[in-house]
């Protein structure tokens, strides 16, 4: 297609349509456009609300297990709710024990025992990831995404790091390291 034909087709798309409407017809058309705009805004709002942002749903059928945990194991239930609070939308949280030690001020052994209670009673599964763990919340207990996405659970992960394990991180700057690299390698 040559440039002249393309330009002609573009001009056809820009043609104006002139309608003659009486006052009553004009008001009806205007109201129709307003309704269309309102419907579009309502649809966008519904879609936004459907995203379950910052939302964890708990299933009623497993409330007795949660009550049992809270009544009989205070610290493991606190730990479970910490994991629920920080897990991603696929029910996974990756972090080391040091994160729990920092947050709760508990010993490594206390945290180990709490995780064992949660794991043995079906609240979580624990996978190893180097020196850290990935905590997977039972998707029949709690979920943060569309139910149709449960088949994808356990594939994403939110990662928390401990201040204790990364003491100098706050003071490091990637920019400073780039600056040193430039100077050392004479990069311009």
C-alpha cells in the first residue's frame, strides 16, 4: 500500500458526522452517554474490588483447628498469623529463622518448636531453600487470591531478610559500589 492511499484512508477515519437533534433528543443522547460513563466506572470499581488486595480469607470449615491452636499454643498461633500477614498471594513466605528471632525476640529452639507444631498439625508445610525456609500455608485454611488460582500455589514467594544476618546492609549503597567500580576500572 503506498503512502497516498494510506493518507486517504486516515482522512476517511477522521470524517465528521453532523446530526441535527432537537433539545429533547440532545438531552436523551447526553443522558445515554452519562449512563455509559457511570457503567464503565462501576465496572472498573468492581474489577478493582475483585482483586482481593491486602486480603486473607480464612475458611470456616477449619475454624475449629484455629481455635484449638489459639487456645493451646499461643506462640505457634502468633507465628502462624505473622506468616499469614507476610505471605504472598500464593500462600508462600521465604525467610530464615533470624527473621522470627528478630521480630518475636524468641530463641531459635522456641521458634523451631512452634514451627513443628504448625507443621505437624497441617497449618503449614516447610521447604528448605539454602539456609532459609519457605513456609507454605495450607490453602484449605487460608487463601489470598482467586480460588481458581489455587492450582498455582507454592510457586511464588515473598522474601523477608533479617537485620541480624545483614547488619551492614543499611549502610551499603549500590551507587557507592558502582562509583568504586568506575574509578577502579576507569569506566566512563
